[in-house]
C-alpha cells in the first residue's frame, strides 16, 4: 500500500478525522523510521519489528492515540516509549510551537531515534525509565504512553498540567484498553476509550516486572 491509500483507509474507518492530523500523517514518512528491509511494508496497517525485541505501532494505533490526545500547537508533551521515533515525529509537528520529550529505556533505540528526529528541533529524546515520568520538565499538557502499563503510574498524574490529558494502554501484559485521563481543578477523571490493544510491556518501576 502507498501512504495516501493508508491515510484514505484510516479516514474511511473514522480513525483519522482532524484535518491537521491528516496533513501531518501525509507529510511523515513511516518508512524513514524502519529498518531498510522493512521499508516496503511501511504503509501496511500493522506493527513492525524495529530491533531490541520492540515494535513500531500500527498506523491505526498511532491515529487513534493522536486523535484522542488533542494536541495543541503550544503543548508540552511527554511520550513514554520512543521506539522508532515515528510517533514523536507526528507529535513534534502537531505541537510545532511547543516541545516533545520522549523517554526510551533501551539506549540503542533512543540513539537511533534521536538521529532520525534531529530535523525536528522541538523533540528531545531522553534515555531513562519513563514510568517515572520526567519530573524535571513537568508539568506536561499531554502525556502519552506507547507501551503497556499495569496501571497508570502515579508520577504521570502528578506531572500532568491542569486541563491536561493522558492517553495510555492499561491492563494485562498481553491485552490492554486505551484509557484517557483528564485533570481539572486538581481532580482527575478516567475513562476507557473502548479500544482493545496489545502494546509491548512497559518496564521500570511502575511497569511489568520481567520474568
Ligand atoms: N512510539 C513508538 C512505539 C514504541 S514501542 C514508535 O512510534 O515507534 C514501546 C517502546 O517502549 C519500546 O521501544 C520499549 O523499549 C519502550 N519502553 C518500555 N518500557 C519503558 C520505560 N519504562 N521507559 C521508557 N521506554 C520504555
């Protein structure tokens, strides 16, 4: 499939809706974030391996999370799970007058993604345990996890700005549901987006412990 056909299909399924998000999807080459031997499959709607046992999320997942996050142009965003860097590239363009901090615990992946993201001046790749958030840069208007969480880590809620939103896959190690947390008047409201998913597990202090 070509990029245009993929975007058309995501629109027809109602997963991509917002014009400026659609424009950013059309402008961002998923192929650039894949190992060379997989570039042919870049616009198939499927997750793909990116090394170190990790995957780049399927385009429909990136679409759903991006729509649900409602990124504004000035937002300060925290992403947990840089992976290939593709999703951070999408956020960087949507928050073109803001900034994106993306945390990855696998150093090799962080380094590779950092090179690919160098052209987006408002993205900072940080190596570390994103389950702890990034207290030195808090508060964030948007926090998005692209790895599975057993529960929403408390530090993320503390580091969320007033009026902010968290989107994260929360549940068991093999199946999760996408949840949305909003913060108003220092209170939070959590709701399920009713979207089953299967992300790679988050490690670290608030993550799944490896066997
Ligand atoms: N958003 C990515 C997909 C990420 S896959 C993309 O667009 O390609 C999930 C990533 O989360 C993996 O790279 C994994 O190494 C990372 N990860 C797992 N636990 C983590 C933690 N505690 N802190 C930061 N990153 C973590």
